[in-house]
């Protein structure tokens, strides 16, 4: 009887050890299969999940506008008074609903294309009709191109660590608007990033709206529709003065508003807007130096409402929720030749509007994503844990029983 008991205990120990080892082995083995599947599906070529969501975004993308309505236009024009502004919005348009155009796959694992820039007004998501009226400075200088590009990006076929990274924009590897390192075209367009994103990563993205590349850092973990995501935000340092962030010195191309490159938060993009005096800031001058907003009444910066963020699924690198926010301002200078400007005392930035380009994965796509990615990863981790725990319990049970039997035998 004792021999049979010991033999059974030995078998239990072996089985337990095997289960524990198998559970541990599943971690690298499972990661291998997950990685293999992800690398295949994140390549931007016809037939992959990445291509379908790249060609036309899988979820509606909206661009909301809030216009700054001038409450005291007469006093501003006649007396040079500080403008009192009240935002009015949102006026909402659907964008990126048309497929990319002139798509060409190249032999060097890149793909080139144009991004249609057509906007479709959404009256049910707006506070008023498209022909609503309010008082602002002339807006004819801002965004009116119907195509954005030509872009050329890496499709990730030969190297997934480059997936979606921009190789050239308008056939150039650098931008003509900035000197030095600021001219570099870095990162992706923000819709996706190379797979297997780490919290320690710095995610670079290029925005043609602001004519430059910018970066984002990890902020927090988020869950959207039962999908775990990493939130990356564009930090204040990206808009800091060169005194705080020396890397920003090459973005300072004017000395007037920036007070000789000592102020933060305003970017002169006139060189990429055909010389028009356009400045970009964050909404309500968020993160800008106090001097930038001096003399403007009605500004109420609020980071949760006005900052830019991207919620990225770390395994695939897909951005499943985002909000890109910026403000358009015009530089206003005193002028004896223009009646409405003759009483202006000092140059200042006149806010015109701020916009929020936003999207969140819809329910149908979220269900598909959970089925193809999230649930499989959860199941794999659960199986790993069950086998390791079961094996460890069986092995521990063997040890306890063995010690009990040995103690009884010694008596």
C-alpha cells in the first residue's frame, strides 16, 4: 500500500511539474504567436486589418469648431479696446470619410497617397446652421485645400518597427518652414503607430495643420469599450519657450510676439500659409505665457478640455480614440492706413477659432477588435495562469503528502 501511495504521489508531482512548466512555457510561446499575428495584421497592404482602417478610418472622425464671437466690435475698432470674446460652437463636420487617393505601393515597402480634405457638415451635432452669423476677424487665410499630401509612409512589410512612419511629405524628407532639427518630419500621422508600444516610448506625429512634427508622452492607462489602452498626451514641454526647452529654439522664427523667443505657447506658421499672419496655439492659450493672452478677455484654458491626447492599443499600435485640439489666431498690428487698426496700441494675437478633431472606435469595430485581439490575449494569459496555479498546487500537495507519509513511516 505504501508503495502504491508513493507511486501515486510521484505521478502527481510529475503532472504538477509538467503543468507548471507548460504554463510558464506558454508565456513566450503565446507571445510568439500573438506577435506573429499582430505583425501580419498591422502591415499596411490590401487584405489586412490595418489596411482596412487606414484606407478609410473605421470610426467616424469629426472636426468641431468653436468660433470666438467678438462682443464689443465697435469699441475695438473705434477705441482700440481689448476684445471681449465669447466662444460659440461646436459647428461639427465629418472628415476623413473618403478613401485615400492615388495609392501606390512601392518596392521599398512604402506606400504613397493623398488624403482628401473634404468636410461634411453635421447639423445634428452643431449648435446652429452652417451659415450662422457671428463677428470675427476675416478667416479667408485659413485651411482651404481639398487634398493633403503627397504622403509616403512605410507599410511595415519588411520592418514592422517602421509601420506607418512618414518617409516623405510632398516628396520632401524635411519641411522648408523651419531651420535645423525642427524641419524633420518625424513619426506618423497619429492614426496608428508601430506595434508593441511601450509606456516609456515617445510617440512622434506629424500634423500638416500646424506644419510641423510634435511628440507625445505616456500619461495613463485607459479602458475604452472594454479595450485596455495607453493614453499619450502632447505635454506642455512641446510648446515651452526655448528657455525651458532648448530644442524649441528653431521653432521661434519671429521675435515680436515671442519677445525675442522668451515666451511659450504660440507658433508662427505664416511661412506655410503663404505669408498670412497665422499663429497656432492650444485652445484658450493653454500652456501659453500670460503675456500671449494679455488684453484678451474671455479665455478660460482647461487642460482636460483643451489638451491633445491619443489612446493607443499597445499591442497593435492602433489609435482607438483621440482628440487633436488647436487654436487659430491672427496677428494684429497697429496701422495708420487701415481704419479699424489705427487705434490698436500694440501687436497682439486675435483668436479666431479653436478646433477639436476627434474620433472613438464605434461599437461594431470595438466588438471586432475585442474578438480578434483583446479576447485572445486575455484568454492566453488566463490559460497561462490556470496551468501555473494548477501545477503549483499539485506539486505543493505532493510535497506535503510526501512529508506526512515520510513522518508516519519513520514512526
